[in-house]
C-alpha cells in the first residue's frame, strides 16, 4: 500500500498522502 500511496514523491517534491492521491492524479492529467 505504501508504494501505491507514494506515487513518485520526488515528482512533486513532497509526500503524497492517500487522501491527496486524487489531487496528484488530477494535476498529472
């Protein structure tokens, strides 16, 4: 799960939390 939650933390320069995962996906889209 941790691996899936931390989707390229270096890509955004910060830790990606499960609740913020949607935000990350939307930004990368």
